[in-house]
């Protein structure tokens, strides 16, 4: 394949797949495939409470350029939900069958290397990625296996090992890169991630990396966003005002971090 062919935009496909619920949902998604030879690694991108946005596409662009297939599911449309604090599923765990259904779809795709499938999630989707990193949740869908790498981005880290149902520990055998914003008002403390990881076992601590983006609010990587929302999970569960504001510098840094993290952790074995 020539250099010019490799530099072509990834081919875009609108697809759907079945979730792994007892009564499966049909989940629509955008699938992008780089113009590269052979089977490629892949990353699933999980949107946040607001639903699909330009954020996921920004990461997909960078990952496609690095040679990754990307899959961007629209989890809310499958449920007839509008998004936001009042328009999202009641629990994150009920969306995990979507994530593992997405993985099954990629495993069967002729351009995807089934052994190299990762996930990056944002906010609500970041919580799902955190849960998928634990054996307690992963093994219900993928016993004996795991995603190759997981990158939760501002997943309201304060809830883990604090709120019942959000236990983080006994992790799968895969690297995790936890990304948060210094000014994120869900956590209200930029050291929350470090404190969470410090409380893990030595074995689990070795699997988790942390990146705190300076001068970055929740949703720092959402182009054009500058809003205030009220969310009962904000301010460490006290609820109230949460600022979401785009930071172009932090966005660019997070994009490069994603490409580097998945490239390093999913090198061809």
C-alpha cells in the first residue's frame, strides 16, 4: 500500500449490531476503517450522558490516522432516550451489554484483529469503561478474556469504591488509562483518581495510569461546549451546578494520549 493510500480518510460505514441483553437492542453505530492492509486493531468509543457528539469523532480521526478501526455506538437512540441527566439510562451497568455486543460485532469483522480491541469512554461511557476493567463485570460477558486496553475519560471517579455498585478493583489483565480534568466539578478534587489508585492492590495499581488535564473541566474535549448543567451526581454526589467547557489544548493532548496509549498497549504480538 502506498503512502498516499494510507493518508486517505478512513472509510465510513453506518452499521448496527445486537446488544447482549436477554432481549437484544439493535444499536446503530458509525464504523470507520483505515486504508491499511491486513487485520487492524480497533477501539470502541462510548459517548456520555448527552449522547453522540463531535467529541467521539475527534478521537476517531486521530485513532484512524494511527491505524485503528473505530466504532461509535449510539446507545441512547436504541432506547428512545433524549440524553442529559434526565434522559439517560438509570444505571450504567445496564449498558454493558451494548459494549460487549459492540465487541462481538468487531470480533466478527474481517478487517479487525479480534485480539486487539480496546474501549475509550467519556463521562457515563467512562464509567462503563471502568466497570469493564473489573472482573466482576467483565466476566459476566467475557469470562477468561478482556478488552486489550481501556481508557475512561472523566468518569466521575469519586463514585468508585464510594457508591455501592461501583466497585473498582480485582481488575482484568489489561492496561487502564484514567483521564480526568483538574477543574472537573463531578470530582471537585483533582487528586481523586490518585487516591482511588493508591487504595488498590499492588497488582491492580500496576495496571492503571493516570493523566489529569490542567485547566480542564468536565467535557473539556467537546468542541464548542460551554454550558452549566445540574446533575445529581455532580459535586461528589451533592448535586448542583457543573460547568462543561471545551479546552482546545487539553483536547489535543488527550487525542495524542489516546493514540499513544492504544498504539503502545495494542502492538501486534
